[in-house]
C-alpha cells in the first residue's frame, strides 16, 4: 500500500532543476525577442525636469526608450494598481509621471536587440531633476511616528503593573533594513502572441495575482494575458506583489507588438521591497519568582510615503507568555523610500527577536535559567483572544531541544565556558507563527492507464509544492508517485492565492484531497455496477483507492482495478476540479511553535563570532515531507544566522542611496559560516485544524533564531548587543 505523506520523499522536480531543464522567467525565448534595461532615478524625492533620450535612440540596435512622456496608456485609478496583498495607500506606478518617490525608482526603459546594447544605451539617457527635501533616516524622524489606525487592545494596566513589578527590564532593540537577495534575479519575458495577447513568464509567488494586476493596469480582458511561473529561484516574500519589471516588460511588448524580456540587475533589486528597519521597545515586569506581571511592546517601523506597510511585530507575547497586563502598538514613520514588503516570517522574525532577547535579559536579572523562565510564564491560551490552541506542543519543544543540545550542562555565568582561545556561549529562544490556510482549487485528470495529472495555479517558490501535491495525490488515488504529474503556476489553472504565510502546503493538499474524493466516488460507483463485482454490496464510504485498485477497506481480496472499472464505464479519463474551503473555526487559536538552542564561539581578541551548533525543535502539526521539511528549517536557521550576525542594508542618508546594493557588501552567510544544524520535528497531532493535521513550516524556522544567537553571544562575552547585526566592532567597543 502506498504511503507517501509523512515520508522523506525526494523532490519530483529535482531532476529538472539539477539538469537545467527547469526554465525560469528570464530563460524563456521567443522569435525576435527584444531586451530591456531599466534606467533608475538618482535622487530620493523630487521631479524630472528634463529627460533626454536622443543619444540613446541613436545607438544601433536600440528599438525605443519608454518614459513617462511616451508610454502607452496606463490605468489612473489606485484600485487598478492594487494587487491582492497591497497595503493601504496609493501603489507605486512605474513610468507614470515625472514624480520621484525614491532613489532607484525606474524612470525609463531602453529596449534593444540585445541586453548589452540596451545596457549601454541606458547610460546615455540624460536626466535633470528638481530635487525636493527628503528624509530616509528612521531614527532622525521618530517624532513623526504615527500609530496604526487599528491598535492592539490592551489588557489590564501594563503601565501600573510595570511600575510595581519586583523586577523590571526595559530596552530598545534595533532591527536594520534587510533585503531578500534570492538567487534568481527578478525577470519577466512577455511573449507577443498576436492580436494584443501576451503570455507573460514572470518571477512571482502568485501568477493569478499578477494576471489580475496586469489586466487592471492595462485594461485587458482576462483572456488577453496569461501569466506563467513554473519555477522560482527563491523569493521569500519579495514576489508576493507584482514587481515593476513585469509592468515594464508588458508595457513594451504591447507598445511594440514584439516579445520583450526585462531582467533586473542585482543592484536594481535593491529598489524593490525589503524587511523594514524597526525599533522594538520591550518592557517586562515580573515577580521575584519569574511570573510575568506586565508586557509592553512597541514597534516603530519604516514605510514609504505612499503606502502603509505594517506587520504584527508586537503582539506575539500574548501567544507565548502568561501575563494579566499587556499592551502593544505598531507605529510607522513615512520616509522617502520604496514600500517595504513581506520577508520570511514578516513581523515575527523581528518582533519575536526583540521579545526573546528581552526575556533572556529578564532571566539574567531574575537569576533564572532561560528555559525555566519560559516554562514559568507558559501560556496554554492565546491571551489576545482568550482562546485555547488547536494544538501546542511547545513544552515538548523545550524538552526535546534542550535534551538534544545538552542544555543541562550550561554554566549560567557569562564568560564561564571556553574552548581554547574562544569564549563559548549557549543561548535559546522561542519561535511562534500563525497556522494559516486559504481557499485553493485543484483539478485531477485520471486516465485509464493509471496516470493522473494534478493542476493548480499555486506557485512552488522552492518550498516543495510540486512534491507535496504529488505525495498527497498518490496516496489519495492509490497510485505510485511516478504515475503523478503536477502542473503549477499558470494563471489559466484552478484558483490559488499567492504562496506565502506558510499556508500553501495545507491549502493545496486539501484541494487535491477534495478533487481526489470526487474521483473516488465516481470510481466506486463504476466498480459497484460491474457484473459480479466484489464491491456490489459494499457501501461507497468503505471504498478506498490503493495500488491501482478500488478496494473495500483497502483489502485486495475485495477489489476492482481502476482500469477495469473505467473500461466498464467506457471512460478513457475522469476529470474533477474542486475548490476547497476551510471551516471558519473561531473557537481555537492556530499556531506553530519552536524552541531554538544555539552555541556560539567568540574569538576573545578579535570578536569574530561563529555559530557552531543550532538545535531547532519544531511543533507544526503533521509534516507532509520530512526531507523537504527539514531543508526548510535548515534554510531558515541559516537565514537566522544572517539576521543575527551579517545582514544590514546601509543607507547614506545624505543622498538617500543604498550603499551596499550587492552581495559582496551586503553580507549573508556562506558555507563557511554554517556548522551543525539539528532539526527535530516534535510530534503534534491536530485533529481540529484540518483533515491532515497540517500547519506549514516555511516561516517558523527563522523565528527565534536571531535571538537565540544574540543570547548566546551575551552568555559568551557578557556584552549585550541590542542593535543588529552583531558585528565584531560592537563586541570590541
């Protein structure tokens, strides 16, 4: 009997990726394909006074140069520019008018016969500006911070409880701006199909989101544009919204009636979204025994002047720690920058980092073990909504993680553990994320030769959606996984939202189950109607599909082959499409949790930090694929190392310009920075959240990792660094 769900199944798309047959957005070709190169603004705020394209147009091979002055018609209503995850405000519109909103804004597109020619001609575009006063420094503008319209409801009187608490801790934690830097550059190949129709190959996390967006922006009928994105070389939230190159490529293709490709450079990608810089102010008050009396968490974050981007930085304590008094708020400072966007575990990665550093500092003040403090304050209910959890095995995460790490051997005194010339530090932190799920549709076509094609518009951004869909379909249809083919990320396929928030695994899996259930019912009816059928008197609810048969309770002795049943019915294929919606369960909170333990070794003379061990114990319901799941957590941990020690987008506020817009100077972890990572999936049965008990793991793996490392650095050195990343200059200061 096939049983793929829950096993370490290798990626079904792995061969295509390692052999190079998997095509990405910038690799599709078409006859007479033209290449575009973007010209960017060099000021952060103002207007274009003069834009001269004459010299660029003289270059042999240049077809045209598009600017706000000669572009085709674009929608003028904000609603046409709003995609399904757009924040409040007026979305950015490339080449719309002469207004400059941020440094790096696209102001022209040079289209030529080849990329090198387009790039050269772009250097010949001459621009004069009328610059206006600008501000890009969050810390210089804290006085203008404004709270969101919908603040978190406070519980009790946190201010009074903090004032009366036996032990208090209060501090600011600064998370810098961080950029995604996926391996694949943002690219769009817009293929002209004739009669005003396009096939748009785009790097995106949601093909139907981009499709609707383009139809609105260019006033096109849905049948005029098809958006395809079969493979994505990393996105991590940066592809949730349509990026500007898809507008530019589409604009040029429609205007020229030619196929056009636009690929952004690494530097140009820094003009896209990012994790916003935030200042997290956390105050904790506790009794002498460690019980929390009060929690206060205020986040102040960057957004653009034209949109209000914000995520939940400050509300996580109420899901982790019991306290009768709490308050949280999120404020924005509007600067002359592009709008931030979601970045892996948006809000939680930064907010929980601050909270868990503060909890470690409170543990030091109380002279309590950090794990002991967290268990002392453990909450069995989501206090913000006063709801029980559908499942919560966080206690077991603490226990399993601590045991695997050897936490009981920790000497609590800072600078007390050594390995030769290096100081050794052990730190830990908690992780939490939402267990979300969305409506998704899937179509299954089962043929009489025992093959099934499963299709859905969902994207696979590298997380393994192709494989999970194949696993679930194989089990539900009783077929070998080799007999399942999967089509994803085409806007003409059944409905799916953007892939993000860790919701796609659970959502797509249940859409496949729903479609497979309809197929099972039809096959059962066919088998029962066969003359002399062993299933003639069997109730259809007791029939399962197993090993290519329709069987009573999975028994081969009472079964009919799928091929025979379909032959009896005169069918070559059975096709079923189903939109799966999840019941609105407002009686339980739904979250994933983790406990992260980190070891660092710090060169006492040089301040160089190495993260030598990480143990991440994760409770996330049923894990559909333990192999790809482990990879997800490992990748998240590596990113957490980056947040803790490496990543920072540096802005020169005199010019409003990013100074390290490349992966030579924007530091990210490399192989030499990554040592032992142990991933533990804690068994967590959840019969309430959905049929399979699945929660999703894309985000949870990063949450808490930066704090665990920061806490380990303090334990090693006795220095508490609250401004990330933790670089050697801060330790030697």
